[in-house]
């Protein structure tokens, strides 16, 4: 009779290291691109909290960054959108209280950058 | 009380590069819930949008321990993890406390995973069950579920000349769960980050099972513009279609009462799944829907006022 196997001998399921999806760039899905106007931003973090793709990086700023009305905003501040992952859904532009994000067609953005 | 700045400054459990639809609010719900945990988390995830889109082999978007399960057993496995964890702790093999969270869609919660959920709640395991409710089987292409609202057009109950879409009202999953005499059950939504965060905090602090149902507008199968996800989430609350409330030890507390309730048309408008209701012959469906929503709201107000145990 074959040796009885215990659960220790079972084959392990798929076992993945964390966050490998970072290698999969979903930015290519985008047809509209958010254009961020930092001079009008109040760093309220609404766009950051609402971004489904975690594509708006933030940083802690001690010295502060210049935002709306030339004011210095300290603490958590948002940076330029990460276009490697932004799918261009437009939630950030829709929900921004100061309307400092506008959506433009991706082709326009590409044309403007190659000129 | 946490501020939005504090919440977004926490490390997010999901990495970008996941393949949820453009404009999907599931990651927002997941990030907010997990941000509320002060302890390490273990996730049990039922089959559904979140599971298929976050882990397409060999990619995974998760930075926290996560387990893929079938539709029906997310709550059962979460209960198993909790029991194993308790045993390990008793033997001194583990020291730190953890929070165990089960995520399921509405199909995996209202319908297929319901008996496992009910069993786990009844046995009193200390874990949090979160349903991200997009009101249908959206990952497989909009089939009707127990959470689909009255009047919605789905592929299994299509609207047409002889049909208004789904003819039943959805299950009241929060009250069903609260009826298990669990310490905490709540209804939340994607757009109200602070409310969702506070509810998750309370759920983790509860001594026993807790349950959160979070409405998650689905751009693909509710059929609206991707930018409007949070706008529809907001409208669902302001029309009383999806009231924000919690049931703490059986007592109802309403978290947000709209100053002036918006008519339900404002929520239905622009959604492809409700487009047929705006035909003149279907006017009565909207009226009926409005009546049901108002009655539900009155009932909820009474429950809050009387503090009667659910």
C-alpha cells in the first residue's frame, strides 16, 4: 500500500510576491488624459482618495508647495499623475472642487509633446 | 477623527496595474477599509470583479496577504482563518493581532455565498465582511442578482415591450446581517471616504463579526460615463436610494439625512440600465420606485427614533 499522504505533502497553490501588477502598465488603456494645473490646486486630496488606479502620487512636504492663490500648502501634497497607470476615467477632473484638472484627448496630448 | 489627508497618507494595500475597469470604485472601497485597520490584515476574497481583476496570473495587485476563493466560501474561509489564528495564538506561535477581512461582490454575498456568510455570523467569528455592491453580476456581463434594484435592465431580465426589467426589490442585506445579532452592521458607499473609514474603524473594534455593505457604482453595466462614478454614488445617498446608516448592537443610527430628498429620477437619469423607465408607458415604474424608497426611509427613521432592536 502506498504511503498515506498528509496535508504537508500537498502541492502548494500559486504563491505570488506582492504587487507584481506594477509591471502591467494600464496607462495604454487611456483615451482621455487629465491635465493638472498645480497653480490652482488646494491639495484637498479628494482626487487622490477617489483615483481607482492609485495613479496620483503624494508626498509629505515640510517646506510646502505653491498652490491656489499663491499659498503654500504643507503636509500631504499631490504630484503629477502617473501616466503609466492612469486609465483616464476622469473622476479626478469631475470631482475636483477647484476644477484644476481638465481632460483632453490623448492624441492631442501626444501631439503637443512631440511638437 | 481622521482627516482625508491622514487616510490617503496610509500605505495602500492595492498596487496600480490592476485591471479593474476605468472608473471602477472597488479599489477606493478596498483602500479605505484597509486604511482603517491599525493591525496587519489578512484578506479572503470571493470570486468577483475584485478577485478576477486584481490577480491575473502571474500578476497580483495585492501587497497584503490575500487568498483567492470561490463564490460561496469567502466567509467560511475567513472564519477558518480566524479559528486557526486563535489556535496559533493559544499555542504561542503567533503574537501580533490581525484583522481578518472578507471581500465579496453582491453575487458572492447576497446569493451564492449567503449560507457561508450567515453561518460565520451566527458562529460569532471575529472578522469583517465587506460587500462591494454593484447590484448585479457585473464581471460576467450584467446578470441579475439579489441586489439588483427594481426596474433595472439586466441580460437575464431584459427590459422590453413586455418587461420593465427586474420586478422585485433588492434584499435588505444589512438588516438581514444585523438580524444575526452581530455587534456591527453598516451601509456605506464609495464616495463618502470619511464615513466608510469610520465605519471600518468601528467594525474592527467590534467584539465579534461585523458587516459593511458599500455601494459601488459600476460604469460598465450601469452604463454611464466613467467620470461620474462618485457623482452617482452621491446621488444614490441624496435620493435615499442607498441611505447611509449603521446598526450597532441592533440599534439603528442614520449617519446622513439629506436636507431635501432628491427625486429618484435624478439618480436614474443617465444610467443605461434604467433608460427604458423614461418611456411614457413606464412612468408608473418610477412612481412605484419613489413610493418604495420613501416608505423604506420612513421605516428607517422610525427604527432610529424608537431604538427598537433589529
